[in-house]
């Protein structure tokens, strides 16, 4: 995804250009965002086993309020998955998220609110899921 958010034309009440013109309208929105996920079911006797992985990468973002600037550099997250079909329609899977335990801001917030300035993304974690299809 490519997003170029900027003030193309921003005028004050008299019709003169403001200082915003040409600046980013939403600097907390990443300009570049890439997500890919792949899953592979093994052949033959291992047909009940599947493995997968994914990457989410994005360019840096920032948030400016008065003289304070909060920045989040570009980052990539890697996730892995292994699943096993126990019986037809019942699958046990585990996901390992943020494999390299990358520290990043998931959200940059307005410091005028009652919330903290930054919200960190999830550290390395895993989930186990038992799913049935009927």
C-alpha cells in the first residue's frame, strides 16, 4: 500500500496559503505498508500438517504536537504458524507472533487526550487455537 497524505491546498479565511500547505496531513499513517502471508500443506503422509509465515513491514511514522515530536521508525514483524488437522474438520494450530520481539509503537496518540502518548505493539507472543468446522 502507498499512501501520500498531504495538504494539497490549505487556505486561511483571507484565501492565503497556510503553513500546512504541502505538509503531511496524517504523518502517523505509514507511507508504505507491505503485508504478505503464505501457508503450505505438506504432501503425502504429512497432509494433515501445514506451516505458514508472514511479514508485515511499514515505513516510519510521526506525530507532532507543539514542539514535541513522537517518531516510530520503519519496522517489520515476522509471524509463524504450524497447524495439524487432528481429524477431519478439527485443527490444532499455534502462531508465533513478532518472532524477533521487535519493539515498536502500534499507535501514536494525541497528547491532549487522557491517553499516554504512545501505545507499544505486542511483544513476542504465541497463541494456540483449536478450531472445528461443521
